[in-house]
C-alpha cells in the first residue's frame, strides 16, 4: 500500500516537473519571438524615419532650387526684368539662383542690413536677397571696377536708406545694380542710370514687402 502511494507521488512529481520544463520552454520561445518582433518593429521605424527625413530633405532641396521659374527680358532702358515666378520661401541652406547677383528667390529668414550699408566682403546671396524683398537696391562690383567708382558709389549708398553695397567677383560686369526682379549694368558712378535706378527701385513698386525693416539684420 505504502509502496503504491510512493510510486504515485513520484509519478506526480515527475509530471509536474515535466510540465514545469515545458512551461519554461514555452516562456523562452515567447521571449525570443517577442524580442524578434520588437527588433523588426524598431528596425522598421528607423528605416521609415530615415526614408521620411530623406524624402522631406529632397523636397526641401527641390523647393529651394526650383521655386523660381522664368527668364530675363531686357527693356529699351537697359534694365533686365525677370518675367516669371520668384520664390519667397525662407530656407536655412544654400540656394541655387538663376543669376549672379540674384534678383530674388527663396532666401534666408535673416536679411542683410540695408540702411545705406557698405560691405567690403562678399555677401551670402541668401541674406542679400531678403534685403531685396524689403525694397532695397543692391550695388555690386568686381575687382575690375575702378577705385574712384567704388568710392563714389559707396558715398551714394551711405546716404540712401534701403540700399546696400558689396563686392561680387562672380558677376559678369564690373558694376551692377539689383532690385527685386530687376537688374542692370552701369558704366560707372557717373552713369545717369545709377540715379534713375535708385529713384525707380528703392522701395519701388516691385517691392514684395514695402516698409519692411532694413536694420536689425546681419551687419557682416
């Protein structure tokens, strides 16, 4: 009787132990499956995030480079006028412009000070274009411009609000005048077209944001 009872207890313990081992095995399998699924999910989120960022970056790049469309048309007065669309989106990166100096397009959110400011170093176009949006006229010159012309133009700029001046050796002509959507070459400081351009385009009808500040921006 005692022997039969002992055998029954031993058998029960054996079954319990077997069940415990089976349960532990199931738990291990479940943990492995859970970890595996988590890895797959995380990897998917990472890849998806990278794709999304790249997609947004690509769209941003495309917007900065393609938001300006059109061409220049030169009038009888020698002023080249942009006929088409000029982007006006604020961007935080370099922009590929259609002309040098640019006459408009997407630009940095911070403008160059243009309250008669004369700069001795080349400016980043993205900041100067913002000044044009505020109605400024931008005088640029290359190393081929005479010292006398540069000094005379600088004197004119310094006494004219909503103007700025800087060197630009990437432009094709020695002296150029630029406003939003408009540009021309002049022969020198004494060219009567200088005064005419200033009179027409300093806070002229072409200004997208008339009265916007030309101070409180970048000074160098």
